[in-house]
C-alpha cells in the first residue's frame, strides 16, 4: 500500500510537470477560434501546422537556430574547460588561501545575474563587441556552480591515484586529462547538459547586447509574436515549441546522466 501511494504521488507530480509542455504543443495545433474558446477545448478538432509555417515566416528561425547552436556550443566548450581547470586546482593543488578563495567564490553565487548585467554590459561595450556573437559567449565562459559540482567529484577520487601518477613522472596536466577527466564523465555530462539548457534559453542578455537578427538566438524569436495589437497564442505556442523541443529531447535522452552527476557531485535532492 505504501509503495502504491508513493507511485501515485510521483505520477501526479510527473503529470503536473509534463502538462504545460503538452498544453503548449496541443495549443500550437489549434486555430485562433479554438484557442480562445471558453471553456477551452482539450484537443484540437482539426489539427493544423499552419502556425508553424507562420512562425518560420514571421521570424528568421533558421538563422536564430544556427546562432543558438553556435553560441551554446561555444559556451559549453569554454565553460567545461575553465571548470575542469578550476575544479582541479581547488581539489588537488595546495596553495595559500585555497579554501578561503573557494569560499569567497561560493559566496558570489548569492549575487543574481541581473545585478551583474550593468558591469558585463559596460565591459562588452568597452571591448566594442556589441551586436556580435562574442557578446553572447564571453560572459558565460565560466561558472562557480559547475566548479563546485566538479570539485566535489574530484575530491571523491582517492589521493593514492594522484601520488602514484606523480611518482611515475606524470605532470599535473597529464594526470588531469588522462586520469581525472575520464573518471569524471558523469559529472562532466551533467555540467554540459545543464549549461547547454541555460545558454539555449538565455533571453535577457540577448536582448541587451544584440540589435540585428543575424546575431540573435531562438528565445528572442518569441518576442516577434508579442505586439501592441495583441498576442496570437496559437502562433506563440508554435514558436515556443520550436524553441523548447530540442532541449526537452536532450533532457529526456540524458536525464540519468544529470541525476547521477549531480548526486555524485554532492548535491542530492
């Protein structure tokens, strides 16, 4: 009985989380009359893909999609590289003030990104990188949160491996890439997936530093469907589906890696 109740609660929670995505997809297949019907209809009477056709014609989603892929790939690659180096330094290297410095970096996690927008924007303007893809990449080339996850994973690796490698003549650089990185694949997969989702969905920073469609990403494409004359929700839902579906597929395919990496990184729940 207790197991049945537990599964029932989990099923209810799963339905609650999945229903918004289901409603988004269903609404994107409806007509304007069906979307505005009161009470709302659950399923479309005559599903249509005209909203998706309009979405691609209204905004250059092909260009936005390409920009999103380039920016996300660059952010993930750079964040992974800096995170690996920082996590190794804070877990294996001995230098004065290491723990104090790491604690100070963790304290910076309490500062929301919105408070850093002004200084980041001034930096991008000073470097004359506004309205470029570099402006979308540079502020996201490192992460304290991901460093914290990977550092805890590195700390779980026995010190005997490190000392044995050093005795055999391996440098810190060789030991990092030949021993620690292969062992940390679950944590690295988690960091990469979470960072990809974050970069893919970034909206506010894209609006601030880009002015032309050639450099904007997919989330900004949703802004084209919000006008002063009103919102066509069926078209907006079609555009939102185009933006969200790639990350949903990515999460579904690699959800086990995310759970395993986060739990082994010291963040359970």
